[in-house]
C-alpha cells in the first residue's frame, strides 16, 4: 500500500495537471489575461477590502489549524510542501476565475443581488470540494461545509473590492498554501470527521 505522503503527492499532482492545463489554455487564448483579472488595478483596492481579505485568511487558516496534519505541514518545507505551494498558486487562479469571475459575473448579469451571488458562489465552491471526501461521507460533508464559508468569504471580497479578482486570488493562494498538503493528507488518511478531526 502507498504511503499517505505518496497518495497526497498524487492528489496534488492531479489537481495541478487538470486545473493547470485549463488555466494555461485560458492564458494562451486571452488578450490580456492578468489585466482582465485585476492585477493591473490592485493598487486601487481600498483598505476595507484588504482588511476583509486578511480576516478571511486568518479565520480560515486558524480554523483549519485545529487539524493535526494541517499544523504539522503548515511550515514544514519539503517536497510535499513545495508541490502544495505550486498547487495553491494554480488553484488560486483557476478556482477564483471559475467560481468568482465566471459564475458571479454571470449571476450579476442575470440580475441576482450581491447577497445571492455570495451564497451561490459559496455553495458552488463547497460542492466543488466534495471530492475531498473520497470514500468517506464525513470527510465530504466536512470539506463542503467549511469550504462553503471560505467560498462565501472570497465572494464577499470580490464584491467589496469592486470585483477585483486579484485580491481573491491572493487570499485563496495564501489559505491553500498554508493548509495544504496537511488537509489533503488528512482526507487521504480518512481523519476528517463530520465537523472535526477523527482521533
């Protein structure tokens, strides 16, 4: 049987390959990729939006640090962490473009209120993370529940920053960079209970 570290490496590598491939296609086919997602206007984002982003990052990382594997790997720099940092960067861009920019901008065009956009974005983000459950229902529910709140927080940042996606990408990448690979390893080891870690 493969070690938990090897299984975690495979999961992270799969995420990088799938999301990274789609992201690369978006970059190649876009006229002004980085400009269109807000990096050129990031200096215009107000202090309140930066404060909300900091609060979302700190709150989520603090909550995730209750999981022993997250704490163990948060500042442990090795092959697994380096790959997780690359995965954080890829998923930060990919998931924010998909869930915040594409989905929320579509909902805005359809006339949905900011509140409904935040809720739907959170639900979509949470549902996308059902896969962390693997064969364990408890882990799937855990991942969906907690990532709903992260997704809603990122959606709030998007609204408050006047839809500047770059700030969401930065916040998302920091969160993922800190909590992975520990969170994935916990899922691989089936240590995620319904609302807390299994002991």
